């Protein structure tokens, strides 16, 4: 009969405050996770554990604490994690109910930490926004206005603001200058709700873009609630050859430095990756298409806007180190500036040549060594 170690909720909260590495894993399905979970828990459903755990928790000695809400899934997950070589695995004492009874707060929805951070940014920086009616009035006035959709392209295709252009959040600072006829042209940033439009708008402001920039308040949801019509299957995208000015690149680099983003070379990266007691994530923040065409060996694709929006999904080890790379110096810097402000130790890899982006395609999911074949 198996025996399990247990961790108390209070100990996990202290470890988070101490910035020690850990992963607090909810192994329920996403719909159940979204009803209630601790702020820094990550959702790694039992049904996807084998396919995702090596990418999201690469170091076998990371302290893992697993929980459910009494369904018995956590014990099954513990057995599998142990069989795959994870060495420091425990159950959360009394599961989700134990967290609640200990005084721990529970959150609804997914990507809660990133969304809470977006609200904090808007509150502290007073990120400007316009209502759906105000944006529609701008469009109706025939004034030149550029509306950029900061979501993934597939989300944009599903539903979007009429006349908008798909520019995922991590691309905004690099591409928006090529889309605006003049520095006076208003720029509206939208997503489906709030977070990506807030972060996208503030990214452009932080990058020193001279145009008046506003978030579309409450995104496509707000647009619909205002009784306005959405477009479907739009195909407008930015020109992938477009680049920002040297002045914009310098502004972004300076802002990233102020936020605490280090610039490192390959030797430092390799030294970090060899550390047995730290996790280092290496993310390529360019578009998935650019990544597939050629990427740095060992890097994972994590487009910048999505990495900020879904940090818990990409970097599931709280307290880990994150290294970002691109081929332009802007996307990694602007993404890193947000991650650093979210409390992550963040660095970006210094300028890479095309020859260093030598791997092609998208790596297959890495399944754990020693996995047991199940019938």
C-alpha cells in the first residue's frame, strides 16, 4: 500500500513568499479548476499529465504539491509522477478544502494571476480606455483609426471588431508603427475581455509610441453587450517584414532594463541550464510560424502576448528563472518587462544570428522517461 507525504497550506504560502521553487498542481479538469483554486496553482489535468508535465515542470527535483477536491485524482497523479522520476512529490493536506480552511483565498476562472496583474496595471498606470460606443463613434466619424486585436490569430478569426487587424500582443511594439499613417492616428487595442487589451495598450505606451493609444474597454464582450455587431473570419494581419524604428527599440530596451530584465550571453544561459537546483525556462517569444521556420536549440515556443496572459501554463514552476529570446531585441524585452514586474526572475538572450536558429519544426511532446504503458 502506497504512503504519501503531505504539505500544509501554510508552508506553501511561506515558500511562495520566500520565492522558493515549487509547483502547486491541480489535477482536475480545467472546468473544475476554474470554479475555485489558489492564486498560484497551475492546472495540469490528470488526463494530460503525461503529455505536458515534462515541458511544464522539467526538473525532477522540483517540489511538487498535488491536490484535487476529494475526487481521488491526486493520489493517482502522485503514483504516476513518482514512476516517471519526480522525486519530491506530496499531497496538499486535505486538498482544496484544506487550503480554504487554512484561510487561503480561492479564485475563479483560469490564468488568474495574469488577469489580476492586468487589473493592477490598469489601476496603477491609469491605462487609458474607450467604451465600445466611443470606439464606434470614432469609426463613424470617418477619422483614420487603427484597431489592433491582441489575441491569437485563431481567436481573431472567430470574432473580431469590424475593420480590425490581428496583431498578437507580443508583436505590438514591433509592428504598430508600420500600421499607423501618422503619429496622430489613434490606436485602439482590443481582446475578448480586458487583460490583453490593457497589457497591449500599456506596452505601446511604455515603448514610447507617440500615437494616442486606448484599450477597448471589455473587448469583444463589451462590444456585444453594447448591441454592436462583430465580424467573423477576418483575415487582416500585420506585415511580418515590418520592424520598429531604432528609437523604439532603444526605448523598449531601456524600459526592460528598468523593470529588472537582465541581458545574458549563451555562456550564462548554458551555466544556468546546468544548475541542478534551479529551473530555467527558455522561451522563444516570436510567432509560432517564425519558431517553426528556425529556432534556438532547446527553446520552447511561447509568443510574448500569450506568455504574459498564460504564464502559469507555460512556466508552471513558481520561482523558476525565465530566459526569453527573439531576433529583433524588442519582443523579448517588452515581454520580459511584464514578467519581471509579475515577480519572475527574467533575462533575455543577447542578439542571435540566423545561423543560431538552427532547429526546424515544432518538437513533439516529451513524455516522461520510465513511463508505464497503460492499457
